């Protein structure tokens, strides 16, 4: 490496100034092209480049890097990282980004302009190891393909609930799954990580080897290295009962107590999971309530959902099917412009009522100003009970910091989509102000919470800070140990960085 040793120790507090012009970036791509991964480097005029750019879920995030490298193996990733670090010579050049499934909704998290994107989508295998009840899952896989492979052997894993969502980003930020009440967050089910460090070294992280890195990767995202393989515990499966149940908006307020009780009672039947969506669609000018009910056993209409039976539904997609089919159905279509903003609150009926009022106000506000032909405003409310943390904490812990809260929580996600770029400012503003107003109200009634779920967070939010001071210190220490020059802080600007925590 060509780092200047005298400045190296300062890098965590004083990043070198960026001075990478177009020429510098060209030399980075040229160095990659000249290396042993040269065959895997693609440029803007090439079809594979365009395909990679267009495969980001949201239209809002489709940046054009100087070149994209698509490694096929851990060795390729190691060569790409070493080449970019060495060619850079200082942390100011050869900036790069890391992408798995490309589902992050803000631009620059998993890609870059004037830099190189390392696109892991070719590393997308899933291999079941029945002998030790684990599966090796590669970061570029999508959850639908993971389940499809594993279900051939009647097993599954605690992964994403939307079929096309990527493995890498999801697992590094926590991961809420249908199985969370049984086995904790998805990250709690990882027993081993293979990681390429900034030095190019390939290391394993598990309970015995590099245990500090192992724990830090459970929520600590892109601060330490590039994960090239996740080994996860498998779960036997015989199918899942569930699906989306749609109701008229007129039932929304009446359903709130049922949601609150469901969240408080989930420990009585941890096979149950629930996602409540309030969805306004401008094309039909209708606001509806959608409950995605998923029960991780093949049992129809389990008692956990009894309280919802009193509300008459307009459509009911529940049935017994494989997890693969359920997540394929649940995948929200991309191809629009999007914003996600998220909040965490106490499981309190007043907060949810306030959220419903604000949701209606936002719809009226958007109707007045939106230029898009079509736009959809979804407020997603999900149980985030203590049980999720209790079920996960037995396995070595994570850095989410949720054990410091002694109450059942809920997660709110403002998930807005539209088609006209001219509305970008409007919908970002509405999502952020809706969240701020609800949070303000929650503070007033002591129902607020400082946790911010990283996988849903907007770039204006500070999810690592929400893990608590001790965990931030821990993440910083682990990052400094495994990446002493701060490559993943400064040379890889995308994603949530521990050096940026306020
Ligand atoms: C339609 C939809 C459905 C969703 N459903 C769920 C859900 O059910 N539950 C839930 O918890 N979340 C869900 N999410 C949120 C989802 O978890 C995040 O968007 C997550 O980041 C997706 O992972 P990805 O691999 O696609 O991310 P990417 O956008 O590729 O990456 C996210 C971040 O992680 C970093 N990163 C990616 N791969 C690696 C790696 N291998 N090593 C190091 N760093 C890496 C990137 O640099 C980036 O900063 C959903 C999102 C969408 C859009
Ligand atoms: C992996 O990605 C390739 C395209 O790069 C695709 O053809 C293949 O179907 C994917 N494999 C799985 C298991 O999803
Ligand atoms: C499980 O078994 C496979 C194949 O024998 C092996 O490669 C892997 O390391 C094992 N995983 C764990 C976590 O022990
Ligand atoms: C999976 O389960 C089905 C139904 O019980 C059974 O017929 C099949 O043999 C099982 N497959 C494996 C690989 O165990
Ligand atoms: C939806 O409504 C139908 C008809 O009333 C009812 O039979 C069904 O149980 C309802 N679904 C759920 C999940 O409550």
C-alpha cells in the first residue's frame, strides 16, 4: 500500500480532501482493466453496464459510475479492492461503492458517480449444507432465489419478505423477516461471514474467529469490509399460511387496537407476523388498509389474527404456500421514484391514531401539488416487539442496541413512490415532515424511541447513532482495527458511516 504512514493514524478524524478528478477515476478503471479481474470490468457504452445501472430497484438511485466491476469470486473481490486501494495511493482517489441487491432507496448508498461500483450481483449462489443445518448464501443473491433453492430440501432461512430484495444490504442492517418472533433478526441467524478487508485479505468472522468483527457486522453495515459469503442457520419449513388482506379505509381507526394487541401478544404465538400498510393510490383515488399476515407454519387462520376477523375485507389472498411464492407476491414493483423515511415508537394506540391523521393530511397536500401521473403513498406499520431482540440475543449479540429498551416498539416506514422527477422535492419533503410531526407528537406523550432502522433509513437520518453510544464506540473500534486506514470510511463514501455519526 502506498499510504503515507505519518498521516495514517489521523485518517479517522481528518479525512484527506477529495481531489479526484475525471483523470484519476479513469486511471482507477484502467488499473482494474489491467488486473486479473479485467474481464469483469464494464464501461458506460456496454450492455452489461446499462443492465447493472437499471437493476437498481428505484429509478431515483440509478447513477452512472466511471466503470463497474462484477466479480465472480471472493478472489476477484480481493483483487478489485487491492487494486483500487493501491492505485488510489491516497484515500482521496479511486473512490468506490459496493452493491448487492441495489434496493437502498437513496442514491449513492450502493453506487457512485465519478468512481467505481463493485457490483456483487454475479455472486448469487445459495448452497445448502444439511450436515450442519446451515446454508452458504452469497451477497448478490435475491431472497426469492434463496428460498427457491432451499425449499427443494424443505428448509428456509430468516430472510427478506420481498422477493427481489438483496441479501447483502439486508443482512448487514439487521433484517426483519417472517421468522423474527421465532429466531430474532435475520442477522442473528448468521453463523459465519467471509469478508474481504481493505488490505485485500480474506478473513472469516464467527463466534471463535474474529468474534468482534462477527458481532459488529450484525447491524454495522459497510464500515469494515465487503462480505462475500453469509453462512446462515436454516429453519425446517412445510410452508407458510398467509397473504395480503385488503380492507376499506373506514376500518383503519377501528383496527388500531387489534394491531396493538397483536404486537403485545406475539410471544404467545411467535409463528405469526404482520405488516400493516395504509396505501393511497392516486390512480384510483382510494386509501386502503392492507394487512400482510404470514404464519410460518401451514395452519390456516391461526388464532393470532382472530381480532382482525371482525373487520370485513374487500379481498383476501391468504392461503398455504411456499415462502418463495409468498415473497414473490409481496415484491413491490420498482420502476418508480421513491423515498423511504422511518421512525420507531412505542406500541401505543395514540401514536398510530396520530399517524393515520397525518397520513390523510399528507394525501391532501400531495393532491394539491403533485405533477406525477401516478403516485402512491404507503405508511407501513410493523410490530418491533422486545421478543425479536430476546430471540436473537442468545447467539452472540448484535450491535443494534435494542436490548436497552424495555417495551414493545413499532416501526413506521413512509414509503412513497411517484413517476415525475419534478415531484422529487415534494415527496421527500412530505415523507420527512410527516415523520417529524409524528415523532414530535410521540415525544410529547413519551412514546418516542431513538432507534432508527438502518435498512429503511433515509440519507438524512442517522441510524448508527440510534444503536446507542456504546455500540457506536464498539463499531468505531472494530472499524479501526480491521480497516486502520479508513478505506471504508473515506474511499467508500456510500452507506451509513460510523465516522459520520453525530
Ligand atoms: C421493496 C422492498 C422490500 C423490502 N423488504 C424488507 C423486509 O422485508 N425486511 C427488511 O428488513 N428490509 C426490507 N427492505 C429494506 C432492505 O433491507 C434494504 O433496502 C437493504 O439494503 C437491501 O439490501 P440490498 O442488498 O438490496 O442493498 P444494497 O442497496 O445493494 O446495499 C445496501 C448497503 O449495504 C452495503 N452493502 C451491500 N452489500 C454489501 C456487502 N456484501 N458487504 C458490505 N457492504 C454491503 C452497500 O454498500 C449499501 O451501503 C425492503 C426494501 C425494499 C425496496
Ligand atoms: C444469478 O445471476 C444471473 C445473472 O447474472 C442469473 O442468470 C441467474 O439466474 C442468477 N442465479 C440465481 C440463483 O438467482
Ligand atoms: C457446514 O458444512 C460445510 C460443508 O461441509 C462447511 O463448508 C461449512 O464450513 C460448515 N459450516 C459451519 C458453520 O460449520
Ligand atoms: C420435502 O417434503 C415433502 C412433503 O412432505 C416430501 O415429499 C419430500 O420428500 C421432502 N423432500 C426432501 C428433500 O426431504
Ligand atoms: C375476509 O373476508 C371473508 C368473507 O367475509 C372471510 O371469510 C375471511 O375469513 C376474511 N379473511 C380474513 C383473513 O380475515
